[in-house]
C-alpha cells in the first residue's frame, strides 16, 4: 500500500506538470520538454557508463542535445538567427566529441556511437515533437494534449486488462509481463478516446484522431519494449530512482520517445 501510494502521488504530480506545461503556452511546454530531454539523456549516459565502464560526460552531452532541441524550437518560433547559432553549436559539439574520441586511439568508436545513439533515441524525437506542435508558426496545444492522453490511456488499460485477462505473452524475452490481451485492450480504449477528441474538436477530421491514436498505441508499445531491451542489455531494473514507485525519468518517457513520431507520420499520411 505504501508503494502504491507513492506511485500514485508521483504519477499524478508527473501528469499535472505535463498538462500544465502543455495548456499554459508554448514556452511552458518547451520548458517541460527541455527538462525531460536533459534528465533522460543524463540517465541514459549514466547507465551506459556504469555498464560499459566508459567515460561519457553526461553533462556535456546533455548540453549538446539541448542545443539541437533549441535549434528546432527557435525554428518553430520563426527565430531563424538563434536557430542557426544553436545548430552551429550542436554541430561543433559533434565535431569536437568525434575528434576527442579519434584522438584517444582506442581502436574503436563505441563510446562515440553510444553518444550518438543517445541523441537519436532521446534528443531527436523530443525535438521533433515540439517542432510538430506548431501550425504555420502558431502553437497548437491540442495535438500534444491528445498524444499524451493517448499514451496514458493505452498504458493504463493495457496494464489493467493485461493483469486481468492476459494469457498470451507479447514479447516474453524482453518484457515478460506484457500480453497481447493487454495490447489490444489498450488499443481499443485509446481508439475510443480518439472519438472524444473527434467529438469535441470537429475542426480536425475524425480520421486524423483515429490514425493518431492507432499509431500512438503501436509506437508507444514499441517504445516501452525498446527501453526494456536497453535495460536488459545493461542489466538494470530501472533507469534511475528519481521518481518514487516509477524508477527514473527515462522509465516514464520511454513510450513518448517512439510515440512522438506518430504526429509527423500522420501528417505525411493525411
């Protein structure tokens, strides 16, 4: 009961901060994503250092990811000059990091590959998510609100239906607790949730909401499995201990890191 209480309090606080950030304005949502980006990168590089006995500087590389995010954020604002400076800083950071790794003469570039993987896995989707919340330069809170709502709906009902009716394992080698029953249960409720958005946001076609909810469910599940695979590879249970009852920030944002691609994919499809 104590663990359930701490988990509930943490979950409610986490959701409230994200919702407040989305609904307030573009700057507050950007601040929430910048924080998520920084702490997730820091946790990832810290995990890699522990397992592989590498010496990746989590602070410097988190700063590098922040520069890429700010480059795309300023581009979304229409501030092209600041965007160019941030992008130049990011590219300079990549060149310096690569030069340092080459200069070590260790015979491989596994550490540099781990650094780049962190940016592909975490920095890129979070940056693209923020960029795609703008329509013709104007911030639209309804799209990120729907994305997070779909993720949370899928997570909640996939868990509830999975523990109640789950019999067939989805991917037992990576995540023994996930089941096909839970996956389809989460999908059904997420599709139902999309109909509510279609009802209350008629300016956007219902097919958009249905497609977004379908892709979000699939990609969020893959994101969860991907992080489970990373943790099993690195032989850790959680990415951190910052969130009581939930593990680390990367454990909470794992679904988002894949689901963020649902928005640009729907734009391409529709």
